[in-house]
C-alpha cells in the first residue's frame, strides 16, 4: 500500500510540473503577441520626423506626429519623413566654361522637407531626385560663365544655382536652403600659365613701384638743388658735412672739394692757354 501511494504522488507531482510549464509557455506567448501587436498598432514619431499615413493606398490628410500615433495593422502603412536639414554632395562634374576651359567642379546642397505628403507622393525618391537636379543645374550654369568670372564671382553662381534647383524641388515639397561650390579643379597646364601670369604681374608692379620711387626721388633732389643754389652758404655747409662723414670712417681716401663756381674760371684759363699756345 505504501508503494502504491508513493507512485500516485510521483505521478501527481509530474503532472503538476507539466501544467506549470505549459502555463509559463502560454504566458510567454501571450506577452510576445502583445508586444508585436503593440508595436504594430502604436508607433512613436520623434520630434524631427512626420508620419504620412496610407489607408488602403490612400493618404490620410495631413502628416501625423510628433508623438504616439495609432494605425490599423494590415490596413494602414506609415512612411516617416525626416524634417531636418539634409546635405547632398554633388560629385565632381566635368564642365566646359564659356571660354572653352575644361574644369572639374563639385558642390554641396542643403535642403529641407517642408511638405512631407508632397515629398512622399510627388517623387519616387526626393533625395536622389534633388541630387540629380543639382548635378544637371551645376553643369548648365557653370558652362555659362567664363573662368575668371567663375573664380571671382562665386557667390553669384551659388545664388543662381540655388534659385534654379529650388524651382524644381519646390514641386516636391523640398526647400533648398543653400548651395555652395566647394572646389574648382583646374588643369595642370592652366595652373602653370596662371602662375606665369601672376609672376609677370608682380614683376610689372615692382618695376612700376621702382620707377615711381625714382621719379619722386628726382623731384626731391631737384628741389634740394634749387634751394642749395639759392643759398651759397648752405652749399658750403653741405660740403663740410660730407667731409666730416667721410673722415669718421677711418679710410685713406682724400677728398679735395672744388667749388662749382670756380669751374667757369678754370675753363677760361684752360681755353686761354690753349689759344696762346
């Protein structure tokens, strides 16, 4: 009898543990299903995004969010759109300028979605489309400028690029914030020619500056000579000052100044002696 009771107790314990296992599995399955249903029904939209809701393929009015939105699983489809300013790099483009110079130009475009519904239903991929529009506009606009104008008036080119790209992207609910030409790569031959031109320009300026200095110096010397001629005593003092400057350098040079007034008399003496001979 004791063994029979023991076997019955063991069977009861085994059946109880099986029931507990089954209950645990059922609870786990229910929790997982609740999580899946919750994630399918409730969607969290961040502050920098908006959700465009489609029900049976038709868009439901204005975009939803930010915050918690509810959708019907298998009926509604949600497309999230980023409202932050995005950056699109324009790859380097080979462009021929108006004066037939081949250059490589790359740029960057800053744009922002302002109408999420139009950005989703107006174009297949507004990022890719904006990049292609920017590439085409870059080649078209840069080709209308000469190289010197392109290098000197880059801001004008950026403004024209922005207005041209904005005319196309506005239809998709995308606003172009800014367009900047990032780099202009010139051919090596043109760089060498520009370097020679810049060197020649610097030499020309140096010669002009030197000639201007000579002209100013000659003007000042002429004015000083006029003043010294008007005052013979000043000329004598200048001569003595020059002798004092030479004597302080401890050299063996001997300077004997002859006044310019004696030169005509010396010429007459020399001419008289020549005639007498």
